[in-house]
C-alpha cells in the first residue's frame, strides 16, 4: 500500500508470509472467496520467506538457543520479509498465527475487516524467534486449542472469515447478521424441503406462517442450544441481557 492510500476505498488486502506460497490461494480461490478475489473485492499477496534468506544455503531456520528439539525461524529473515510487505504508512495489523495467541473470534474478525487488511506470518517448525515477534510488534492469534503443522491453514481460516463479510461478497447483506456468535448466541436449527424426511417432520411452527411466533421459537432454540453446548458463551450472553 502506498502512502496516501485511502484504506476505506482500496480493497481489503492480505499479505501472507509463508514457506509454502504454493498453498495459496488454495481453497480461497474457489466459491465465495474465489469469486470475490476475481472481482477484486479483496487482494492476496503471497510472499516466500525463503526469498529473504541470505548466504549460500539460504537458511530460514536454525537450532533453538538453549537446546531442545526442532528448529526456529530466524529473526533476521522474518524481519526482512515483514519489512518488504509493509508499505510506508501501512497501518495493517501484523499478525503471527500461533497456538499461544488470543483465540480468533467473530468480533476480532470484524475488527480485522475494518482494519483494511492484514499482514499474516505463518510459522513453521517450533515457531518464530521471540525477538522478531517483539521487534515488529506482531499480534499473536490462535485458531483454536490444538497444534497445526504450520500457520498457513490458520491464515486461510482468518482470511475466509473476513472476506465473506466484505461488501459485495455475500448475496444478501443481512445473511451476515443473524449467524452464530453475532448475537452472542449459537444459531437456531434450520429445515428445508421435503416436509417429511424418513418420518421426520419440520416443526409445525415453521410452517405456520406466523412470523412473530417463528422468531420467538428461533430465539428460544438459540438460547437453549447455547446453554447446553457452550456454557461459556451462554454465561457471557446472559450477563449482557
Ligand atoms: N511449538 C509451538 C507449535 C509450533 S506449530 C508451540 O508449542 O506453541 C508450527 C506453527 O504452526 C506455529 O508457529 C504457528 O504458526 C502454526 N500453528 C500451530 N497451531 C496453531 C493454532 N492453533 N493457531 C494458529 N497457528 C497455529
């Protein structure tokens, strides 16, 4: 992004730093996100970390100081790669996908959408030298309490969640508003034709045509589902009510 660029008018831009650039756009090149990419409703820049390695062997990683298993991504290589994609006046958040990060939430997704874009660093091996996390003020974000082999799938998850919210990407504007998490609750159950499937019927209320009662039923279902499945979300929601 150049100085003077108006973040609000240029499309949302993701710059991804990775050792596996061939993984992109991957699943983001099809369906909703892929069509949006073609229509330039967002843009994706993939940068190969190895291009910033020095010396004959172009090493991107080295053994951990203090000993132990595995390898660690070098701060000099990662620092250069980050500086390369950071334009002057570039205010996009710099994010390291990391199991130690704050869990990604729908609220965070909305915030990243508003930020106009992101710089995403995909870790590999044991992780990234702490000095470049501190020195480039990387924000660590986790996509869940499990360990992936690299940050690439995490980066895709994050981008997919943002891109579907961008203007013009989803068919109906309102389809983003009513979903799980947006109200603090999980979503109510859905039904469609056929009316009877394997002796199972659609709940009568949904075919009653009574919009007020349908809305009330859906809300009750959402509350009950959240209470049973996600007591943590339910507690937070009940406190706000
Ligand atoms: N040794 C690290 C795990 C390294 S996994 C630890 O115990 O914390 C290698 C890379 O995969 C990480 O650097 C990170 O970029 C990515 N990764 C793994 N799990 C992730 C998760 N849950 N969320 C986001 N990124 C993850």
